[in-house]
């Protein structure tokens, strides 16, 4: 497995086209996007609704495949991987933070965060507990470990989601509009937390937003419009 | 896996009403299955106890004795020699006893009835005192010649009680009408169908009635330590008897009496022995068990189909409700088979809990009804083989039923679970609803 150190490309996308087929109509979501993301970056993808932000994050997150073009994640060409390999890549290399938090409602805060470690089957119970407690302390939820998601506020839930995304020490964390369902103060806190994790854990963060305030925290910004990159440091707009 | 179990269990709890409805249906079917199973086991137990007391041993060696080609008598001549062969051949023999077999008219002052007679030697009948429950009289008097033991319903029909006199009247195999006076030494509690037409008489008195000698009996009853070996033991004994020079009739699963007409049509004269097992001897009534088991199977199958549809629907709803959760779990690295297992476990948990509740309920119901000693109407006693409704808990059968129902619930959940596992993560994550 290729190793990335800070400053090297951990995500490399070349001429990616993504089209959706709605009955007989072809809807283009990405029109030839090329993009490189350096390890340790805190990158924001911005653009209006329908610009292709979520599609781009889905492709980087290996939950969707490009119609054409190349997506390299940590040196792996996602097109050459089968479902099992993609699942393992998501488990070991990527972390996800969703707009609607997407926690498992029947599990406690601790169990939600521990879950990816259980899927990895690499650690003992004690090691898992240590890692989960450490992260929950960092996100300020060490007093809520036994609560269920329904007993938490939106901001607290998103903190749990951040802890869950980071628990496996992934190289990349993808966040699709992580502050969209939060008030501005809580949203600001969440971005601060992500930034802090980016600094402490050296994790690459790629997040989408259309909030200028949130965007201002990013080291790099990619602007998308109509499925094309229109502006961005280290990024190239598509040819189509 | 424990986390998947936890998710499955908590999801069942969180959808309490739906789980309760489906679990209740599963529990209902299990209750019915267990209840009918207990009834079947109870009837079987009664049937076995009754048959092994009145009509048969675990195995029997009977004899057809034909002086003329057209008529046979149920006799085994020189039966002690046969007993020796049995003792040498069967390693798991418990004990062996000779019983005379006969058919005569039993006449009282006010009524008469046709009865089957079992001629017993009480010194060699260790089971009878343990099993027969006397309403009146003394069982030990059956050891004395000139006494007869009858059953409750016979006493009622003949309008006699212990100490009263009766007369046996029979047309012997020698073609002579013979009668013997006897005294009722005891009236025993009824034990179902077989005790409606069977009485016990000392062997000596039966010999006198049938005008046969001491070395002749009706059948040799064999009691074994291990009933599971009966089929092998039947074959073993048939070979041993043939090897000792006896003619043995072809193996058939019919009762000794049922084969008599066929034997009468055959051309030979002399003696042929017949080796039967207890279930051969009561094969003409075991259809009762098959009927109860068949009814259980039919009812359970129909209800299981209904439950299967319910489980499938319920899982489809659960999967639809939790599509985004499936997408999230797939995104964070859960493999397809684990998603499938997660939903299968839900149905499995529901099956285990539902069947456990049903088994407890069914067993409890059977035990209560058993303790109530509910009387069975006379017409139905033929089927139940008992004057009261009897249920017996058979743990293997109950666990088997639970396992089958749980297995069906689990298997049926594979279809929706497989579909859930095949969902594309991107489609599942973006699901709205």
C-alpha cells in the first residue's frame, strides 16, 4: 500500500465524468473534473445546490463509481477494485461525516464510535475502549458515552459522527455539508473541532459547504458549478 | 457479531408493537404445535403403557397352530424351549413371560360379552402389579386358579363387582363347547381401548378352559432393556428361531390377530411362529397418533406460511425505514454479508423469543389440562386410549418444534436481507423516506 506523507497527493482525480440515467434522460453531474488533494489538507468544496459537490465526495468516498476518468485514493485506482476491496478501503482509509449525522439510533454514543473498530477486528476490547474514550474526550462527549443519539442535541450528534469518522485513524475524512443541519454557532464549533483534529491527528479533511463562514476555515477551496471546477488551488477545471 | 445481535435485538425492542404482533403470532403457532405435540406424546405414552400391560411385550413370539389347513389356533407349543432361545439370542433382554391367548364369552347373571383373554402366571409378571390400578379386589388373587381380573367398564356392562361369579364359555380348538366358573378377584381402572375387551385369567384356568396342556401358551412376551434395538432384535430372533428348526411366518408389521385370517387361507398344517414388536401389535390403533401428528403438521404449515409473509413484510418495512442506516454502515466499511446477517439476526431473535414464549405457554397449558384430569367422552376414548385427557411433555419434540419454526423464520428473512445487502451504498445513503 502506498504511503502518503504530508504534502503528497492522497486523492488524485483525472478527467472524471459522472452521469446519472433517469429513464432515457442522461443527467451529467460531473463534467470532466480533475483534482489533486495533498495529505493533511483541510479542503472545502463549495458551490450551489446541484453543482456536483456530493457526487464528487461520493466518488472520493468510494461509495459511487465514475462513468469515466480515474479516481486514485491513497494510490488505489477505485475502478480496479471490487466491492469487498472498496469496502475495506472505506473502512481503513476513509472516514465519513454526514449532513444528517447518520448514527445508528439503537446504539449508544460509545457503541456508535466503537463500531468501525469492531468491523476492523484488529483491536482488543481494552484497546478499542481506550481509543473511543480518548476521542470522546476530545470531542467533549466523555460524559455522554451511554446516551443514545436521540438523547443528544444536533451539535452533540455531529461530534459523535466526527469521533466515529476518526476512530480508525483514517487518512481522509469526508464531510458532506457537516454544518447544514446546525445553527451557526454550533456549526462554527464543529468546523473548529474538525480543524483541531486535522491539526492534531494529521488527517486530511475534505468537506462540502455553501456557507462562506465555514469555507473561510479551509486551507484550500475548490469551487464547483454545473459539474465543473471553476476555481481552486491545485485543482484544474474540466475540459468538457 | 455481538454488536450485530445487539442492533438486531434493540431494533426489535424499538419497534415494539410490530415485534409484539409478529412475535405473538410465532408464539401462537408454537403454542399450538407444542400443545398438539404434548397431546400426541400423551396418547402415545398411554397407548404404549396400555398395550405393554394388556396385549403385548416389547417383542412377542406368537404361534399359529393348525390341525387342519383352514383353521388356526393361537398357540406356542413347548414354549420353554422358545424362551431358552430368546434368552440366548437377545443380549438386552430384561425379562420374558408366557401369556395364554384366548377368545371367549364371559357371562354374568345379567349380561354377557365377548372378551379377549390373557392367561397370566403372576410369578413371572413383574410389570402387572406396577401398572394395573385396582378399583376393588386383590391383584395377588390372580395367582390362584379360578379367578379373573376385569376392568371397570366390563364390570359395569356385566353388572358385577369383586367377589361375584362369572362363567367363561368357549368353543375349543377340539370343537367342544367348554365352560369354566370363575370369581372376580379384582376390578382394575380402565386403560383405554385395549381394556374394553381384554381380561386377565390365571394361565392354569385358561389351559382348563381351552383344554390345552401346561407346556402350551399363547405367546411369549419379551421385555427389553433398550427399545431402540427392537427392529434389529426382531431380525435376530427370527434367524435364531429358524436356525433352531422352527417355521416362522414372513415378516409383516400387522398385529398377530390381524394375520390370523391370512394364515387360515394357507395350505399348511402344524405350527408356525411369528415374531412381532409392540408397534406391530397395536398398528391398527397407531393411526390415531399419525392423525394428531398430521393435523399438527398441517395447521403449523398453514400458520407458518402466514407468519412467513408477515415476517417478510415486516422486514421489507424495516429495510425501507433503515435504508439510510444501511447506506451509512456500508459507507463506514460494513461488508455486504454483515448487513445481511444483521437483518437475518433480527428474524432469528424474533423466532427464538417467539418460539420460547410459545413453548412455555404450550407446555404450561398442557400441564394444567393434564393436572385437571379432564374426562374424555366414551366415543373419543377410542382415539385417546384413555378415560382422561393425557398430555406428556417431550423436551426433544418441543425443542425440535422451536428449532423448525425459528429456522423457517430465519430462512424466510434471507430474501429481504439479501436485497438489503445488495443495495448500492450511494443509493442507500441518499434515500429519503
